[in-house]
C-alpha cells in the first residue's frame, strides 16, 4: 500500500534532496550513453533524449510510491528511470535485447516496467492519456489508494483525447495527475504556432485543478507534485501540472542541425542558466549538504555504473527469432 | 448445444444475462458507455443492470468514444475487466487508435508484462433505415490487427457463451452484435456455460455446397438453405462464430466435403472478411474445389437511406440461393 | 457575395422579425408533419425533431447570407429549413424519395443543400465540427468573405475533435462560429452528468471568443449571431455561441416514455413558459406589428403549405434501384 | 513509361516535384500537416515547398490528426484541393472517422451535391527500427471503405504521376508511401505526365509465375524474380499501383497466363489486401490455376522493435523466392 506523502513539508528533507539529485544525474548520464550508442551505431532506430528535463520526472516520481502508476512518452527514459527501473535492463531494451524490460520488443518508445508501475512509454502523441486515466479509474474503483501520473509533452495538447479524458477524470474525481512537459517544441515547430490561448485554461475549463511550476527546479516540482498527489489520494480529483522545461538536444538523436527552428543561443541560455542539475547541486552545496568534491564523486560513480550497464546491454544476446510470435496474446 | 433446452431468450436477453452472470461472478467487471445505465442503451439491451450493480459498475460516459475506450484499456491493465459499449459499430472509427495502437499492442510491446483483459461490445448491420453512418459492419478492420480477437455471434446461445468467454479472456476482445437480431429468440440453457473462442459451429449439415456465414448472415444462409433443399441442393451452413482466432479447419473440411463454397458477411464486399475466409478455403481445399469460392457482402457503396436502395445492398436469402444454385449447376 | 449585416442594429426591423417568426412556425409545422409521418408508418427510420429549439436555427441563419456555410446535426431539419431549403424536397428526402435533396440517399440525418450552403447534417456527434472549420479555412484562403456556422448539441462537447478544431480556428483566425445547442440532454442522459466545468470555459481556454444567449429568444439569438458573424467577417476569428434551449419531444420520434430521464413537469414548464414561438408572437403583438388573427392566419397558411409538401413527398417515387451504385465517386 | 529518360529522381524528390507542379498549376492546392513547412516533414520530402508557396499554402498544424484531416474534408468541399500529410501511417487510426464516415461518404450521402477532392499522403512499412506504433501498413482499412481511392506507388515515376492524378481527382484519395523508399532512385521524365488511377503496371514480364506486389514489396518481388531467373523460373511481377480502384483485368490475365500466383503486400497477413487480391485472381483465373494463390504479408504480430525479430516479420527476396520455387516445383 502506498504511503501518502504529506505535502505540507515545504522543507524537503536532506535524504530526499540527495536522492533526487542522484536520480537527475543518472538520467543525464543515461542519456549521454544513449547518444553514444547512437553515434557508435550500436542502437537501432532513433531515441528521444530527456536531457534538460530531468527535474520534471524526478520531482514528480519522488512524490509517488512504488505502487503508483505512470504513463510515459516517446521521450520516456527519464520517467522510467525516475520511477525506479534499472539502467542495465533499460539499455538492453533500447538495443532490442532479450534481457530488456520488454524482451526487446518495445524499444525506447515502448519501455515499460510492471514492477515500478510504469504502464509504458507511448509512441503515439497523447496515446497514454486515456490509459493513465483508466488506471486512475481502477484505483478509485478498487479503493487501493494509487495515484496515476500521465506525462506528456505540450504537443499532446493538440490531441482531442486529452480533453475527453480530463472531462471524465473530473466528472468521476479520478486520482490522476496530468503532467504537461512544456519544452516549447513539438518536434520542429514552436508550441506557440500550435497552441492557442493559455495552456492552464484548458484543464481549468473542465474544472480540473491546474498549476504551473518551474520544471528546472526539482524541489519546486516535487513540492507541487506532492501536494497534488496528496490531493488526489484524498479523493479530491484530478490535477494538471504544467512544467516549463527544455530539451537540450534534438527532437531525437539524429536531429543535429536545428538552427532552422531554434537558435544555438536559446539552447545555450537554457544550458548555462537553467540547468536543473546545476541548480540543484548549487543549492545542495550552498545548503552545506555536500561539497563540490562529493558532487564530482557522485557523477563519477554514476558514470561508471552507466558504463557497466551499457556493457551489459551490448553483450547480452538478442531474443531468439522464435520469440517474434510469442506474447501476441496473453 | 446441451440436450436439455430450458427456455428461449432473445439475443438481447442472452447478452444481458451473460453480463449479469459475469458481473455477479467477478466484481472487476464494469461497463462503460453512453446511455448504458438508466437508459440501458438505445437498444435496451442493458436494461436493469444498473439497478442490480449500481452506477459505479454501469457507468454512463460522455460522448467520448476514444476517451472511454482508452480508459477501458488503462483500467484493464490495472486490475479491472471493463466491457466498453460502442453504440453503433460505425463509431469504432473514433476508437481505432485506442484499439489498434494501444489495446492490441500493449501485451506484445511490453514483452508480456501488461495485459488488456477488456471487451468492446458494438453493433453491425444495415436495413434499419439508419443511413450511411449508422449501418456499417466494420469488423474487418479489427480482424486485420494482431492482438485483437473478434467475435461474431449469430444466435442467443452463441452470444451468451461467447460473451462470457470474452469477458474471461485476458486479451482485448471485440464482440459485434447485429442490431436487427436483438429480438431474435433461441434456446439458451439455464445452466451456466461458455463457448471457447476460436471454434466454428456447423449450423446446418449438408453435402452439396458449403455456405460460410457470419453474424447477421447466418439466418440468411439458413433461409437460403431451406430454399435450396426444395430444389434438391443440400447446403451446409458453417458459422465461424469468431473471426479471429479463426477455426480454419472446420471451414476447410466442409469445403473439401462439398467441393463448393460461398462466403457471406455483411461487411463491405471489397477488402473485407469474405476475402480472408475465401482465401483460407482456397488455400486449404483448392484441389477439392469444383468452382472458385463465391463471396457475398454488402454492396461496395455507402449504405443509402432510401429503403429500396438500402435493401439492394445486403445479401438476401434469395440472392444467396441464386448464387448457390448457379455454383451447383456448374458441375 | 455576402453582404455583411451591421451588428449595431439592436432594433431588429419589422420585416426581419416577421420573417424569423414565419421560419420558426415553419420548422414547428414541419416537425409536426414528420411526427405524423412516423406515426402513420410512412417514414423509414427514426427522425430527431427540432421542436422547441427553433429560435436557435432561425436566429443564427437570419444573420447569414446565402453564400455562408452551415453544418448541421442528426437534429438538423431546423437548420436546413432556416438556411432556406424547401419543405417539399426535404420531406421527399426524409422518405427516401428521388426528389429529395440527396436523391433519398441521405435521409433525415444527412440532409444537405448546396444551393443554400448547407454542407450537411451529420449522424456522428461532433462529426461536422472539423468540416465547418475547414469551410472557414477555405473562406479565409479564398478571401471570399463567407462565414461558416457549425451547429452541434452539447453532447458534442464530449468529442475531442471540437477542441482540436477550435484550437486551429483560433490559431488561424478562421471565420467560423461554433453554435452549441444546449438542450440539456445527450440522448437520455442529463448533460451535467457528462460535462465537467463550465461550458464557456472550453472555447475560452483556446482563446475563442465565447458568449451565451437565451436560445428561446430569437431576437437575442439573432442579435448575438449578427455580431459574431460581423466579427468573423472582419477577420477577428472564431467565436462560440452557447444557446440554452430545450427539445420538446423525445430524442427521436420513437422516444415516447421519457420519465426515467426527465419529468413531464420539466417538459411542461419549457413548453408553457419558454416557448420561442409564443415568446416571439407575444412580442410581435405587443409591439403592434401583427394581431392574433394574423398570427393564426400565418399558422394556417404554413400548415397548408406543409401538408402540400408532405403530399408531394408521399406521392413522388423512390429512386430506381440502379441508383444505388451511382455517386459513390465523383 | 515514355522513351526519353531525362534524369533520375529519388522517390522523395518525385513527390516534391509532383506537389510543386500541381501547386503552381492550381492555387487551390494547399498542404496541411505536422512539421510540413520549415521542417519539410521529418522525412524532408517537402523541403523547399514553403519557401516557394508560403505558409498559407504549406501549413504547419498542431498534432491533431483528426482535426486537420476533417479541416481538409471541409476545405475540399468548399473549393480547395487540400493535401493532408499524416506523418506515419500508424496515425491514420486517429483519422478514421473523418476519412471513413465523412470524406468517403459526403458525395454519396448528398446525392452527388458535395465533392471531396482531397488527398491524404501517408506512409507505410517496417524495418526502420521504429517499433509497433510506427511501422504499420494499414492501407487495407481504407481499401475496405467505398468512396475512397487508395494508391500504392512503388517507383519515383509512378509516385509522381499518380500523386498528380490524385490531386486532380475529385474524390478523397489516399497515397501510401514506403518510408524506406524515399531515397530510392529511378527515371522520371522532365515532361509533365500523370498516370491514370486504376491501371496496374507489369514491372517485369514473365511466363512461369505471377508475383503481384504492392509498394515496398515491388522491389522485393523484382529481386526475387532475378533469383528465380537463375534457377530457370520466369516470374512476372505485376504492380497494381492502385488498390482501389483495382485493375483486376491485368492481375487475372497474368495469372491465367502463368497459372501460378503469389500476392505480396507489407500489411498484416490476415484480413489484409492480399486476401482481396488473391480472391480476385482465384475468381477470375480459377480454372487456369495449377496451385492456390500464395499470400505473403507482414507476419500477423505487432511489429517488434528488436532488429532480428523485426526482420523476420516482413517478406524478403529470399522468402518470396522460396515460396515461388515451391509453387513452381509442384507441377
Ligand atoms: C499522434 C501522433 N502524431 C504525430 C507523431 C509524431 N511525433 C512524435 S513526437 C512529436 C512531437 C511531440 O511534441 P511534444 O508532445 O511536445 O513532446 P516532446 O517531443 O517535445 O517531448 C510528433 C509530432 C506521433 N508520434 N503521434
Ligand atoms: C460519435 C457518436 N456517438 C454516439 C452517437 C449516438 N448519439 C446520437 S445523438 C446522441 C446524443 C447527442 O446529444 P446532443 O449532442 O446534446 O444533441 P441533441 O440530440 O440533444 O440535439 C448520441 C449519443 C452518435 N451519433 N455519434
Ligand atoms: Mg515539446
Ligand atoms: Mg443535447
């Protein structure tokens, strides 16, 4: 059974802050490995990296218990890690190996982990919104106190199913939190060209409680999430959390020349001024919780861990071809 | 069918009874759909269920087919066994992403981690003067998608047993019900039973020609068989009952025996299920066939409103009789 | 070319008021004939009557020119008549006759009339929302000054495509007016059970200008519509007009026993206290424009006209069976 | 194909040229889709068009496939000739109501009053390591719906001529493009031309066996034909080019001549287009066939991500060769 987090704790305890920092570093390191795998031509297909957006997944998932559900997107490595999946089996999945979470059948865009409540990444923009809402329907029906978090990019604001789902979630007071990761771009188009009106007005129109938070500040994300999760567990219904954030690299690993849709300067500004890891590290150091050396050690440790995980994934075998016809039906 | 026939139920009553039994047996079974509760659907098929099971289990939804189908998928993944009601089969158009990209693929894409034990009940069939957007039989779309199961019951007995099996199945199963058949009566045992998904039923044994017919076309085929009998042609009527999984063996063996076959389904004639059924028969019985397999479906036009036009679009006892007689006369 | 109506005219001229009254009476009389045709078992299928809602279609269409477009719904006779279609060919269509607007192929739920800009009724709830938006896209692209009106019931608020369409309409400033006919029921379910939040918040969330009007007051509907049409023609973009109204009879002609979802008393109250025809007639009489006798004459005249139209439709032939394969392709 | 071959274009370039020519010729042609303007789509097929025609005619849309497809329908009814871009064919799931219930039926339901001269361009095909929701070939769904036309070009020459014909057609036409083929080169005349919708093309003449192949499978069939030639089997490769309308005559005549046929398409194997194509051949050439028509399609499973698994799901030159050889050895 999930233990409710008390959202009144505005002072986040040290253990939690360190854990969140570690998680963010892990995601960054994971994504750097993914990019390397791509550059080394070891990865099939094109992955969508989460670098720059770490504080969102980490802050949200920190407010969840292991039993709570998440649904994720094509840019889903961060969510998967933050919810507790292991990097080695994740890399294995990204390489299409049998040891991967989905036996290699899902890959980057469909990674899922039943043990940590990850209902799966989704390659259809908005494709998991109704699913997350349905998971919340179950929770309410079964009285099991679970909360369901639906991550999606601001591009999914274009999909009608979001509004259909929010309407039902509010009508039925379902414990679901819609987390909109606004990284300002739908692929290669700025969201202002695809999004009329004010984003927060959309959930509000359906009576869904809506808030906005700085998606580069993991403490702020966690605090908001904890409050909304608590609210949902108390039966007060769905919420919408808009997290403004930024993806550092291309839409996918192959999107290198981006200047036709966004400037290097804009990218640089986010990286130097708004980096969620730097921000969190500075705060930890300023608060006297860790020093720079400890931070560096942590990074080194995590990098080493990721390298080992990659090695495992690279060396572990592909599924046998006979597996292609397995698991079509349960 | 068991020996002791206790009573007759309509097709609609058999559906209601199947749902009620499964809901009593398993508290995880819930119904989601438009006007399913107090109204019991426009076809009144669910009348009374909300009174027995309450509005938490028989849930009136907004007119959001994509949304509540997806909610069904998510609920199925997390411990419930939802039965999603799509009033007219024409509205599955709105659910195709949830069904084909999500429900059908979750189990496979997750390497077997997540399951989607959900049922979609919807309708098919024309001749109700409901025009082009309320008369289609679009089951071929679902049959084409691996990961889904598709059920096409043609009698009260079959629909009860198959629907119960569908609810217990751990996969997304779509049940197509012929709107015109809800009042059709037939024997249904009082004792509980289920019918395995994937087994055809020979609705009438015969020697000279095989008529494979689905759903609404089974009664048409049986009527044609009676007419054929009068001119000395013995028709075997085979009802696949479930289009996926498909009981190829029964179809092929029947065709081998009779050496002629017609396939009838109320979906549009082209690129529909008759093509698959005919191909399966040809592949399995080619060297036994005297004639190519004939296919009959809805005329390949949007279903018109005007009664004389609409009536021309669907196979009838007469048109089936004519095709069968022609096939048998070419010896 | 459509002539812009000046929305500043708050005093509606007498000719217009009489024309609107006549149109409302025609729709009421038309629908009564439809019900009779059903009761006489002359009509194939089940029609959805517009009785009670006349002021909406009439007030809106009065603000449109012949070139302007409308899209309509399963409850579409009123829209079709108000936009200018002839009752005889409409009845013929409802009976599936060759002389019908669609050669009998469409029927009640698909009636359309190119000559009056009626892009068609639609049997998919919300099915014409994107179409109407597309017609407005054409108007803007072709600079032809046409406005497009999309009628839909409040049930269509459940369809995601409404939000997708409003978003694009606002982004591209399309001349489309979304007219939500809130008659309080989605078939047999009260809209409060299917609609979270406030309806007007929904268009507003997309930046779409939104207003509410008493749908039983044809003058009010006309005045609001004229203003919004004018606004759209000036290039100021889409609008949403919520019209509260009521259907007097069942969801369709066969929906006789309705007490399980709405009370006789509620029905009676709308009929006696909020009738749009009565309301308009009272005003015309009070204003000294007509007297009761003239009103009665008008009704008698229109009834006679409708009876003739029905006779025509009943006696005119069905299409020949060879027509079934015609017009599948253009 | 005309005699004088001026130059080679890629499949993608041929598409771009077709669009540019039609947009120059007819100002009513507009493009709607996600990332179609500056980005020129993720496949870069539309690169440069917005520069020539401006953002009013090459319109970036929100990620609202249902919405902008419906807007295309409405715009087509009212004077434009929209070309709607659906990035991955898997996303047509979201457009099925707009396409099947609206676009396909408007002309018929209105008794011919309204027309929908619109084109949908979308993609098909696996082996791009894009997994189950970005690898499907779902054209069978559209083929099943009367009122739609479905085009499956397999060469730069064909795609240019057919796309131009589609844009000039007064009906909703869907063009499926194989994602893996955008870089494929082939001769395209400098002179303007169109290709009539509904005419098959014999891509290779042969005597012993007919291989009917669509879109991505045409090159596979041609490769298999070369392998077959080496063992003395002369294969005729027939490309229907458009699945609806379908040039039944050319398919049937080829099968009559060779007396054996294989049908290959990248859609899922069951209830797909191969069933229809095989049925048409059986119906038309039954008494000339030595063997049942073989069908080959994508394995009936969601397309897996893992490369060795994904590669196993689609027909290859080798697997086509094997099936053809087996068919021909049974004499
Ligand atoms: C329904 C659908 N349409 C289009 C796409 C192609 N696509 C993949 S990601 C993407 C952009 C998504 O933008 P956003 O939701 O903001 O997420 P981000 O990539 O920025 O994280 C698009 C258009 C898709 N996967 N699904
Ligand atoms: C997509 C879709 N879902 C369901 C239906 C069945 N249906 C027809 S009318 C209707 C209710 C519509 O309510 P509303 O939009 O308020 O219009 P009203 O009938 O009240 O005028 C429903 C559910 C349909 N036609 N289309
Ligand atoms: Mg984004
Ligand atoms: Mg209503």
